[in-house]
């Protein structure tokens, strides 16, 4: 796991610590599940935003806040919290303002997880 730590973003230290905790045998499965959960949040947000499905946006942003925090993706975490506030307030202007940056940050985290997955072997 040392090699992965040296070449992964320092912001993901909580995720790296979690991978160390679960061990080399379980780390790949954890990364697969994290990626799947992040992509599910993205799909829900993408589907719910155009129709203003505020309940779905609240649920997905709540989950995304937890996932981003667990990974140590502070910027994405803050954006997910902002999306959650916008969904609670049913604020379409805030949703429009937040969504592009949030989706970009989410895609960046997924890319980092994929890169990390390539380096973490059981």
C-alpha cells in the first residue's frame, strides 16, 4: 500500500487509511464499492436535477456528502453539502450554480479511485 500512498492525492489520506485498515485483500473490493456508490449518486443527481426532484436530490447529496467525507475529498464534500442545502431550500438557481462544479469534482474523485484501484492489488 506504500506505493499507492506516494502517488495518490494527499487529500485522500482518509481513504488511504481506510484501505490500510481493511487490508490488502479487501481494499480492491472497497474501492469498487466506493466507485459504484459515487456513480449511483451522480446518476441520481443527473436524473433528478432537470425535473426538480428535490427529495431524490436531498437523498443523493446526503449520500455523496458521506462518501466524499470518507474519501477525504473536501472540495466535493463541501459541494455536496451545498447541493443538499439547495435541495432542502428547493432553490433551482443554487442547483444550477452548484451542479457543474460538483459533477466535475465527482468525476475527478472517481478517476482517482480508478487510478488507485490499478495500484492496489490483493
